[in-house]
C-alpha cells in the first residue's frame, strides 16, 4: 500500500537530518494518513478511503466528499476516487434531467 493520500495526492517528501556538527543524512517525511469512512450524499453510501488529515480538513471545509471530488482535478485523485467522482457526476446529471 503506497503512502499517498487518495484525495489530495499528498505523498512522501525527502529531506535531510542535520546534526549539531552539520552532518546531513537523508530522511523521509511521511504524510499523516488515516483510514476513514466518508459518506457520499449523492450516492447514499459510505466509502472507505486512505486520506491525509490535511485532506480530511479540506473535505470538511468544502462541504463534503461530493463537493470535494467535483471540484478537484483528476490528476490528484486515486483511481478509486476518480471512479467515485464519475458516479457522483452521473447521479447529479440524472437528477438535473429529471427535474
């Protein structure tokens, strides 16, 4: 399982540990990933995703999973999230056609 957020695309970063003697050794900074269950209002079901805490706050700020997916570009999203985005867009277009 890769250490990448499924909603924001946030992954690991590389940097240096710097000692008091100014010796530099490589290290990695990993994102704070959590397994969460988010609810899709359009689909009426819950979805399990591996999301960074920053991504989770962003989803709540935008107004839910559906709004976040529709506003985010596909290149940041995982394949699972892209599939969800297509399903939500399809449901919304059917609801608009019926109204």
